[in-house]
C-alpha cells in the first residue's frame, strides 16, 4: 500500500462553486483523504494515495482541465515524453511519464502508453540521456553494476506496464529515489528485458529524456525547463496526441 502523499494540480477555477464541484468529484475517488483549493492561484491540493491520472480524470469529468504540478516542494517534479525512434513512423510520441517526489526518498510515477502492441513492457532508467540513436545510445541500466556487487535490485529497474488489445496501458509506481537523481537520464520502455540488446528500429521500444518539471508554481509560466512551453500549451499539445 502506497503511503498518503500530497500532489497539487493547476485547475481553471472561477468561483467557490467551482471548488465545491471539484471537491465533490474527487471525494468520490478511493484513497482521497483531503482536497483543498486556492482560488487566486488556480490550484487544487490533494492528499491521499490515488494515482494522479485518476485525479485528473475526475477533475475533467466536471468540465475543467487539470495539470499535475508537483508536491508542494521545489525541484519535486519531472516529466518524460516517450517516443519511438523507428524510421517511417509518423506519430513518434507513444507515452508520457509524470514523476513527483512526495517524501525524502520516495517518488511516484504515473505512466501512460498508447499506440503500441499488446503485451508486457519493461520500464528502466538508463545511465545517460543520449537518445540520438534511440535505445542503442542510452547506456546500461542505472545502478545495475553496483547492484550486482551488492546483491540487490538495481534502482533503475522500474517494473512492468501491461498494454491491452486497444494499445493503451497505464501504471502507477512508487520508487525509493529522489527526483534529482533522475534528471538528465533516460527511460526505456520495451517488450525486451533490460539486459537484452535493444533495437531502435523496433516501433514498440520507446525512449525519452527525464526533464525537470516546474513544481507548484515555482515557475508559473513553464511546465518543462527545457521546452519553455506554458503549462497549458504543453497540455494542449499532448492532449492532441492522445496522451492525456
């Protein structure tokens, strides 16, 4: 059982009735403990152990949009857009991972895949952020060599995500790591296991660089420090690609 944590969401709010509407919707979700709002800042803070993706869906059900913004602490959030490097693919974006550090050594990951073949996909963090040749240039699994020496699991092995016949899959994970350890590294999602040779021409092998994401309005204009896009611009772009 994942311990309760606080996450904060940007939500367009115009009045107290809006806040009540959102709070009612969220309290219908399992795992929600508390919902508070800041009308002036257009923010909703949620405490519980409900996946952020489920919270966003519940807010959207009220007719409003929502973006995960962090956990209320500086440098607490990151994002990774997963793409295939297979040639000839028109829509390369196939997945999105949002990461939020919710404790001194605990980070949650909310991952969604779309448009990939059904099956089990292995998720791993890699040593480098070089995705110039897709999965072939990202290096080995993060912490794997040290883990072997110490006879423990590698911190870069994040588990699996199941994709159904529709080509859609999602998973909610928690790992005892910190956000700063991940920034600049890459994530690989593939049906091949972590230690096997990965092929960039495989359309179902996805890679992405982990980038710092603005926390709770510590940068109120941008969602990702590398793209410079506003939170709503990023939201609109990813929604158009079917990722949100």
